[in-house]
C-alpha cells in the first residue's frame, strides 16, 4: 500500500533468517569484546552484507539488524566511559556534525508536520536511530588515519565478497543473498539480469562499488595493503558492471576523472568556472532546460535518464508545493514521479528547502575542508593523495545522487565518508593551516575539486560553486 512506502510498512512479524541471526550475534560478540579500534569492522560487515529487510518486530516497530548493532555499539561506548566531549567525538563537534544534526532534525520536523500521525512518528524514530546513531557511532570510532585505513580495508573485503556474489547472480539468475532473506532473483531489463546482492536495488549495489573505488586507490597509494587495494579496485569494477546500471557507471567514471585531475589540482578553479559558463550558455541556447541533458545519458541500454531529468524539471516547476515542509503529492507531478531517483529531490520532497540546504551544506563543508587540508600539505604527495582521494569519493557520491536516493545500507558508506573527512583532514593539516569553524563557514577555501567561500558573507556563492 502507498502508506507502507511512506512509513516503512512491511510485515507485522519478525523476519530474521537464522544465518543472519547467527551473523548478528557473532558481530555483537566481537563488538563487545574486541578493542575499540576493531569494533567497526564486524559492524560494517554485518550492516552492509545483511539484507535490509531482516528485522525483529517489536510492539509495532521494525528493529532492523543495523539498528540493533548501532544500539550495541553505543552500549559498548557507554561501557568504555568516555570522559569528555573530545573523547566522545574526536576533536570535539565540528561544523559537519552540527550541520548533520540540523539536517536530520529539519527532515524529521518537516515530515512530522506533513503527516502528523503515529505511523510517521514511528518512521522518524527509526530514521533518527539510523542516521544520528549510525553517524555518531562512526564519528566516535574513527579517530586517526589508522582507523581510516582499517575501515577502507574492511570495505575492500566487503566489495570482494559482493563482487563474487553478484557475478554468480548474473550468471545463474539466482542471488546468493536471496538464500538469507534478500531478493531471490535479479531484476531483468531488456533480457539482461541486473545483480543487486544484499542491496534493495541494482543501482544501489553498483553505487556502493563505484563510490568506494577512490578510497581503494588511496589505500594502494599508501602502500601498506597494495594487494588488498587492487582486489578492492577490481571488485568495484565488477560490482558496477554486474549491476548493469547507468548511475553507478557514471559515479565510477566521475571518481576516476576526479582522480585523473590530480596533475591539474592547482588550476581547478578555472575548470569549475568554465563548467559554470558552459552550462549557463547551454541553458540559454538550448530549447529545453540544461538539466534535460541528463536524458541524453545512455551508458546502459534501457536506462531511465529521461525520468531523472523530468524529476528535476517537475520539482522546479512545483517548488511552491514542497519548499516549506516537503510534499506527499509528487506522485501526481507526472508519470512515475513518485519514484524519487535523485537524492537532492528526495531531500526536498521529504523535508522541504531547509532540509535540502542543510544537505548541500554538508557536502559543501566537506569539499571545503578537503581543499584546505590539501593546500596545507602541498608538496607532501602521500598526504595530498589522501585528501584528494577523499574529495574524489565525495564527488562520486554527488554524481550518484543525481540518479538514485540512498534508502538501504548504502547510507552507511555515505556516513562513513562524512565521518572520515574531518578526521582525515585534521590528521594532515599543519597547525598553522588550521582555521576555525566560523572561518570555514558552510564551505571553505578554494579546494582541488569544489570551491566554497570561507567568508560568511559569500556563503551563497560558495554553495553555488559547490
């Protein structure tokens, strides 16, 4: 029913495969017994590889495996007894943390004002459990470059498992993860199977592989796990190709292009403004709006580029409907407009303009922080490569967001990157290069990938160029 798509819905009973239950219990044991630095490894393995629908039904609430493990993680943190705010969040709360909280609260408040029902309340309690609990668990446990390396190594191993499973899915027509609660058979488009593994859709599965590739490149450049990094890079390509989807392929290409711009990192401002001028010129010269160019993207047969372009077009035309607290009427904007395959539009229709702005601010700040850190270590190639790779991964996510909204465990790859950025940049920045959060504002200094103004008075310009 439509209300089930709105509020989560689903079965009114526990749906937990015995194999997933065993994996969850093993992960819980490891999370409670392992040293702090290893806690995230079993957490991420189980959260990403367990099919999303695996849950325990308690008094009308769907307690998914990921939510149980988030709760266990915080129980372990309480057991460790952090003595100060800096112990709880390394380096204290950053602007990105405040923006993340504001984004979550704006979205929840708007959603409740839009639906004002018990179902909506239950849905948003679960949403806050996932996003705030999951993000700050990652922020607490990722404390230095070794933690970052450890998380990326975990992603490489996860990607290797996914690649093997998705190849089997494409060849046999049966999803190995379907045996433990996932989708039994892959989606078929134009006679071609689209592997999805434990994810909710093939596009999301492919996106996970695409956005991870720049991180594996950094792991390879770091030099302490080259073989594992190569495995991860190969797995990323395999995951993207077996998903048979344009969005992951575009995100993969975007990440590679960002990495290839490394030799031109000191001259990116010219390229950015050139792109802006070209897009504005095309918008003025074309018969259709410039965003309709998305409809021309045809990397994989049967892709939905026109739908993505029309979604942007209709959201702009219906700005008055959603700007305040979002809307539940987007399915009436046109054919299949209820399928919000764009993260930016999803933020808009779910939480209104304030939620969308907060989401963009998080991206802008992250790019700005990366740019500031890269400049502070200019000439130290290994450290520059680290922050440049983070920027490339962020860019891959942004490109993917134009073709899909994250509604399954893919979100944890995004939260992980958001948690890595403040720690990874702080680890390389010289004391003299550090700037206050007020100086950074919602963006930061001219970066190698995206420019955002450091001046509060220039905040709008920073967001525009982001």
